[in-house]
C-alpha cells in the first residue's frame, strides 16, 4: 500500500512533469510563431538628448483579403489564405507591439470577427472607418494603458471642397483622425491620423488634392479639440498611411517641400494625370502615367497651376520621419531613387516595387522657404520631438519574389515604425 507521503510525492512529480511539458510546448509555439515572418530590428538614431517617456507609432497596409486575386499574386501559395495570413499578421503586430498602429486595407468583416477582439486582448482600443459599404477601411489602434481617447473624426475626400479644384472622380478614399491624451503627461495632446489614398495609376492629380485635404483636416481637427479641451498645453500631430505616391511625385512633394513648384518628372506626371478622363476611359490615348514627354494644353496647365496655388495657400506642412533620420542608420538604403533620403521601397509586389508608405509629423507653415531637407537636430530642437529609433526596411538584394510569402512578409507592404519622445 502506498503511503500518504509517497502519494504526495507522485502528485508533485506528475505536476512538475506537466509543467515542463507545457513549457516545452510554449517554447515550441514561440519558435513556430517566430518563423511566420522575418523580424526586423529597430535601429537607434545617434541622439544625445532625452526628453521623457517614449512611444512607438506604426503604419501598415495589411493587404485586404477582399482585394486578393490569384492573377495579382500568381505564385504566392497558401499564404494568400486568411487562416495562414491572419496568424502571421497577428504574430507580426504582437512582436513589434507598437503603442499606436495606423492600419490600412483592414477588411470590414475581419475587423469585426478578428482584429477588434484579438487586439483588444492585447490591450488596444481603436477607431475604424470605411466609405459606405466598401469592404475594407482604415483603423487606428492604441494602447489603453498609454493613451486615453479624447475625440475622433473622419475624412471623406470625395466630399471635401478644395477651393476651385473639384474631384477628378469618385474615389471612395477615406481618412481617420484621433485625439489622444498620454497617460504619463495629460497636458499633451496627440493628434494621429491615417489614410489610404487613391490607387489609380493616372490618379496623381487627385492624390495631390487628397494630400492637401490631409493637412487641412488635421489642422482643423487639432483646433477643434483644443477649443473643446482648453486644458491641453501642447499638441503634436502625426499622420501615417499608404499615400500611393513616391518621394518624387507631387502628392508627397506638395506637403514636404513648400512652397511647391512642380518641375521635371513631377510636372510631367501631374500634367499627364490632369489630362486623364475617368468618365470616358476609351477616349484616353495616354499609354503610361509616366511619359517621356508630355505637352499639356492650356486647361491642363491651369489645373496644375491651381493645384500649386492650393497647396501654397495652406499654412500647414508635413515632415517625413524616415526622410529625417533613415540615412543616418541605413545609408545604403536611403535616397537610392529620391532626393529626400527616403528608403527605396515599402511595397514589394509581383509587378511593382517602390515606396508608398510614410509616417509624417504635421506642423504649421509660416510661408517661408521650406524646400530644403530638414536636419534632424534642427527638427528635434524646434519641435520638441525626438526620433529615437526607426524600423529597418530590407534592401532590394534581400528580397525574393513578390510578397506576401510564407516565412517572409504577410502583406505586399512592409510596416514602418518609429520610436518617439516628446519634450
């Protein structure tokens, strides 16, 4: 007959064996999750100053499941299935653990059944917005332990008037803005926005109108929140998203290089875009949105000139965080195809590769010459915003075929992330 002491010893032994099995299972699960995507490091910028508590902000186009077609992703395999891709996406977001996530192409169905409940378990609250019944939209998720939601608003680009410039077509593009109060400094106001701009290859003119609206509505929302919450002593504005524009095109240059004057390639592309007729596409004779030569007519010249005037009339501008600091930490992958020190790409698809995604700091513009690149130290001293780290982007030579790929990246876009301190 087994003694009471022996029974206790056997129970303890069994319990310890179970604990070790669970631990081993957990370790193997962690290892499995780690293989779902390529982990990239946060690279530290050469800063001497320290302002205070840090937070991280991410921008990520998730690739809407509703937009996936085998013709667009012909040899990507099973990663295109939601059950595989969702696991990799969630593992990636969990790993980087950004305090604020600006997410685009979030399926409405998956928002309700997957993203909202899964990210709530990780301590996030959110706002989501889509145009009408469109099957995907944009979202901002934020850690409730770090931020309190004060207010939010939305942008429907098709409905926002822009002086004498009317929308070229109905785009169904939207933006989203939230006002956050940091838990560790309630006197500060953090305005954060996200968007996904017009996708069309000939859509440069309309995208340039949309970036004007981004700045206008961000500034307007900040003033509205300050008026209803006068206890805020200082405010900071960030806007991140998929702008479907590269660093040498007018949608980007119009907000970072003010006063804007279009020339060279930029002028050709926006002029060509102004000539495109969305209502009668069969009548279009344009073969490419980036022609070697293009001679605009008088009406098209006026449209382009009006766009310059529109942007130059607005006392707000934007500064790209990666443009400010990425060349200091990864010079081999900065400014390869642009003069703004931006990385080479954030989108690596089957037929196209380039930089489309940005994290901007938005600030007032006094109409002085701000066409030159901002220096990191000057920026940090002037605005009280310290860029501590930036998430590394891979070099072209490190990439294989178009994404997403199992064990590589779960979207055709790569997420951007910055670690920031506020003075």
